[in-house]
């Protein structure tokens, strides 16, 4: 009951899974969210069924389900200290081939879901007198990208929500920040041929692609007391890459 509690969406793979591992290493109780029971069960198995982690798979855009989940988490573990809104989807569809359906799908997961989860968490955090809300942004929220317009639009929205909520919720001792990853090693990036990877690396001053653990460490820092006076920040973790 004395452990801090973190809820991490999109926690079954990639950056989200690394973030789950990082918070567990810091002694947190973690509740990870995935899109399906099967992916959640697989992640829990990969974590060797650590007794300090459990999983859920409610729809992140279902306000009633998330509110119920978060209240149950608070009642079971005693608090809800940190929310990491990591679930999201990227896209590279050319604008002239876009459909309204595709646009809405990306906005739902990348913007509506963080809103729904942040709202449910903030109500609990206000009542308990403290909390931290973190969201995954992206380097494209600063530079845009040449196709897949809904993705940068969604990340610009994440930045706006982060800064606005920081200003509004600060009086309740709730800090709100975002992490903006650059190119990070994911399954998709791993599958790229060297002739595509090497030019990317050469454009990064630090001369390497980011690891999921790099992003996870940033989340852990922003959740910690070491960042107690940091709120409304969009922290770039991109090796100073400029696209």
C-alpha cells in the first residue's frame, strides 16, 4: 500500500513496455494497458508475472470504462500517482489519399484517449492531493512530417493539452508533462534496410537511434521528485535530430 502506483497505456510493447519495466525497477506498482487480453497476457508473461504488475484492456476512449477502471485501481492499491498516456498509432498515408475515417481513427487513439485517461486520473489525483500525468508526444509535433498528416496533428494536440492542463491542474498539485521521442528503435525501424537506416543515423548529432529505454528513463525522471518543479514541459528525447 506504500508503493507508488503508475498506470501505463500502450504498455505491452516498444516504448510502453520499456516504460513498464523502468517504473517497476523504481519500485512502483504498475498497471499496464493493452488493446487486447492476449497482448496483455503476453506482456505479463514476458515480465515473469511480476507480482507488482497487472494488466487491463478496456477501450481507452470509453469514458465510463476508464473511470471505473481507474477508481478500482485506486481502491485496490491505495492511490493513482502517475499516468503515462503512451498508447498511440503513427501513419504515413499521403494527404490526397486520406479518408475521414482514417483521420478520426488516429485522432481517437492519439488525442481522445489521452484526454479520457487524463480526465479520469485527474479527478482521483485532485482528491488525493497529488499526481503526475505524462503523455508521449513526438518530434513531429515540432517539425511536422511529409505525409501522414493526422499523426503530427495529433501530437501538436498532445502538446497543447499538456501545457494547458499543467496550467489548470497545478493548483491541485498535479504536474503534467510530455516526452517527445525522436526516431526510436521499434519493430518497424528494425525492419528497415541499412541504406535507409544509415542516413537517419547521420542526421542525428549523437550518431545513434534512440532506444525505448531512453524514452522510459525520461518518463521516470518526470514522474520523480527530482522533477517536482517541472510542469508544462515537452521534453525532447531525440539526440538533437532536426528534420
